[in-house]
C-alpha cells in the first residue's frame, strides 16, 4: 500500500486508509484532504478537482482542513463534493463554495406500494409524471406566483406550502431545517432573480435534475431501515432539483458585487471564482440572507413537485396518496452554507460550513436533526445514475470529527456534458435502459438523456462503500430505478 499518490503537480500523502492529504505550502492555510479509494482517486485526479480543493485552503478563516468527498469532481472554483468550514467571525463566506444552484438537493418519498404494483404500468406512470411535472429549461411550474406570493415563499419556505394546501404538517417534520431558513431576507434577492424564479416554482429544470420512481433492492441495517419506514421491494420516489433560475441569479449577483467591493481579498486568492466576502461585511450578511431565501425557494420547489407526484399516483393507481403511504422520508440540501457550531482544537467554534455537492450527515443526538429522526440519525440520500442504484444512509458517528458532519451527495461525474453528448446517443441510452434493465426514461430531449447516461458517472457503490468504511455515512438501504423523468 503506497504512502503517497502522485497526481502530476499535486502529491497526496496517505493519512490512513481512504484519507489522503495535500500538506500546506505557499498560501495554504490548512491541509487539503481527499476521502477516496485509489480507484476513485484515479478518476478524481483526471480534472482540476485536486487543484481546486488545494486552492480552497487559501480562504481566510478556514479551519482544520478543506475536504473533497469520494464523489468529488471539478466545479466552478470550488470542487463539487467539497466541504470547507470557515470561522464565522474572522473568516469569510464564498458564493462559489456554495454553487449556482443554491439548495440543489434531494427528497425521498416512501410508499406502501411494492414493485409488483408498478410492474407492467411503468410506461403509463412515466408518461403521467412527465405530463404533469414541469421540466426542462425556462419557465413553467406547478403554481404561478405573483410578487407577494413569491416574497412569502422566500421568507417562509415550506410553511407557506403548508398554509396553501401543498403540504401536510408531517412533511415539515421530515425536512432539513423543517423546510425553512429563518435567516432569509427576500429584500436581499434582486428583482432579476425574483423574475427568473417567479414562473418556475414547482419544476425540475434541466441538467442532472430528475424525478425517479425506484424500488428498494437491499436493506443493510434492519433497525434503521425500519425506523425510516423502508423495506425490500418497496416503491419510493426520489426528487432531485434546486432553486432554478432564482438561485443561479443570486449567486451571479453576489459574485459580481463581491468581485467589485472586495477586490483586495480576491487578489490574494489563487482563483477569482473563489470570490469571498469577509465575515461581518455588508455583502457577507446580505448574501447569507439572500442565500437563505433561495434555500426556502428550493424547498418549496421540491415540495410542490412532491404534491404533484402524489396527485399523479392517485390518478394512476386510483387510491388516495395517504392510503398509499406517500410520506416524506427526508429532504436534504447539497449546495449550502450554514452557520454551525463544531469543535475545533477542543473548543466550540461558530463556522460557515460550506457544502457544495456534499450532504449534511449528522449522527443521532444532534439537536439540528428533526425530532422524527434524532434518535436514529439523519437520513442521507445519495442518488446514482439512471442505470445504477441510489442509497439511503444515516449520518455516521465519525462524521462530526472527520467532515464537519458531511458526506458525499451522489456518484459524481466522470465526463463533461459535451463529451457525454459526443459519446452517447440519447435514444440508444433510452432503449438500452428499457430493454436491458427495465428502466423507463422520458426527457425533453435525447441530448439530456445522453448527458446523463450511466457511463457519465462514477461508481456510486464505491463512493458509498468509502463513506461507510470511514464511518461518515452508514449504509441503510439501496434502491434501483423503475422509471425516470428528466428536463
């Protein structure tokens, strides 16, 4: 077992199995850590991921180490699969370290249906979902909002959906932060961002976003699966999307403002895409509040899609959604920065924990975990590709010490969208999935299917295995696609 891994101009040193470190040098304030098997490292080192995680360590106030998860790949300045914890008083906050799709995330809906209830009706179901759940670029959502309604969504999150009849109380009890960021402020969201989001509330969007009906194929921890209400052969629904054009515009607006107002800090960083506002500055506070509003928008977005999915299942199966047990298991955010208190050098410290393409993974007992799961540990949902399994994990006991309570968010891309479209033909991928694995896929275009072909992604089984071995996210159950709609 080699003690170092040479990746061109970056050399990683093995700390222990699956933990690699780039030691501090030059302007690095802390080490950069990569959590991966050598097989995953071979893929992670193919792009700029290692350079980006090393660059991240230059951010003022960063503590302990910057972390790249097993699904890490190149992003905008900050790698997807990256985690950075930065002192909330003396450090900074970076929109690039959150990403353009603020609160891109996933939610899983349980049902009491079994695979045999769906088998033979896949095409009917996928057609009905595709016809009723808006997807693709541009406008169109489950609801059309006026100015005052949008302001309420940005301020109140899923509380608005509950009051408006699109949610039940139990939905809020099974959502990260119970579906609302109290530190949101719609006034810090530009009119352009609001205009972009106003007609997109309740829509999947495009890219890697999807709605997928799945069946549970494996259970690894019986007691935890039972507490989560999961069992083999059960049908579940996975919804993956974010804050649409509104969140993208919030990121764009604040990156530009920060570049102008904090040029001195920008000039000290190795990559302008890491542009950050000093903690306590006007822009740091404004961005944090605008981000909170975009987070609320994304939670309502997924809530509305779940509401519409319940309605589709009612029509297809001729039963009330309550009768089919269509309850929310959990909703987790992937692109987010939060003020959290963590132990650093033996002392509690308030930090901006940036998770970009990373999932919060708090263990049992943490007060931030909603009461419904606090005794068991937070559910973690890790989607795979259309031709591979997805996973439900629970926050691992080692996550707080190792990763500021974080783990991976998916399989992680292996190739760019352009390369994928050059290598795959959407119709062929669609046919292969249906004929080879009985997975029914429907999308706005063949190009979208090509961009998301199974071969475009890392092996989610290996990503989850490393997470499980490290104790940051424990395997609970595995699922496999039945049908999938994409933008």
